[in-house]
C-alpha cells in the first residue's frame, strides 16, 4: 500500500498511538501542540534540530529501520557534544504519496527504538507530501546543568585533543548504526574539566578546524596517532565524515588521569590523544582534506 491510498489521517492514527511518552509529557502527539513540564531552574534548556535527506544521508535501498535510527540519533550526537540530556522530540516527515506505507511504519519503528535508548519522548511533529525525495527533520529538546555544559568555543592554547572510538567508520556502514556518546560525555563533564567539544559528523578535517576557529586558536594534529577503523585509511578518518565520535579539548595536566580513568570506565571504547591546540599565530593551520560540506 502507498501513502496516497492510506491518507494522512489514517497514517497518523497508525503511527502516533505507539510513540513513547515520559512522565513529564502532559499533552503529546495528536494535538495542536505538545505540553511538557519545564526543566528545573538550575538547568539550561537545550534545543537542536537535524535532518536526514534521501540521497544525502541515506539511500532508498537502506533498511528503513536503520534510517529511522539514524534520523533520531543525529541530533542526539549534538546533545553529546554539549553534555546535555535529551527529553522530547518532534518528527517532521516529508514523503511522496507513492512511498510505501510499510517503509514508513518500519522507519517509525527505528525512530522509536532510538528514542527509547535514551528515554526520549516523541511528542509530535508534522507530515507533508513532496514530489521530491524523502526528507526527515528531527527536533530535540532537553537540558544540561549550568555547571556541566560544553561548547566548541572555550578551547585553550596548550590543551590536549582527544577523540573517542575509531574514525573512518562510514565505510563499514557505522553511519546507520552508531550510538551517540551521551553517556561518555556526561561522565567526562562530571569528572573532568572539558574546555571544548564537538561531535565528528562532517569529518575530522572539517570539525577540528571548526572547533579551533570557534575557540580562536590553532591546532597541531598527529596523523600517525589517529585511531582508524579496520580497513580505513587516514584519508577516510579526515574526510568521510559520519563517525559521530567526540572530539574534545582538555588541560594536559589531567591527561594521564583522564586516560587511566577512561580505560577503567569504558574498557571497550578507545580514547586517543591526537594533537593539541596552539596559538593561532604560531603556525598556519594545515589544510586538512575536508569532509562533507553542504551546497558545494
């Protein structure tokens, strides 16, 4: 069956009653607006929206379950970069009337599975038809404590640069099955002073310069130390993007303790020092092979 045969109202009836709601949701999907309890005053409200577009972020032949998983996890990876906890999500699905209903149902199963992993309540959204490819927008709201938030803007000269996990994973289809490093990020900000952090969605070759530029510093990178996924080369680590690992900067004074404690807490996930932040004027930043850039 195709969407044109089912119609929007019947489609929503089939999808919305299965969406997960947390205790803080007063009115969820199916009404004009969702109503939720606000976070405590000691927290910042965190908002993020991200999209997944057919032909850019996934191919039509990809498993719809995986596409739903990825669509939800993309904005949650940005929450990890801020050390924030997600709570609520809004889903906008734009699809052709010729789209198979079975594909949409499977896609929503992937969304629900991903949301449940981090106890996110899907509280609403929108559906629309299009003559073009499928596009999905996921907006997420959550919170972070005022003494725990991290941005990409506060890196300091002399900071060590670390990355979690392994890079170049897109060649092994990691971009459809990744888990955002929210737990690791929360542990980091609870136990260490993290000066700047970013998630590696566009590739180290783009995201590291983004962090350095925002912090108004330069960087040195030790190519031989890059942790590579099996079968990946340095070029993949720099340019492929969609690793969804964390890149962060912290004081070298805590690096030994950080590495030791990390191995004890996350024995199956590598943490690797890959370089440092340097004065912006000391040396021109190397031109790294870039990752994905929209509109180019």
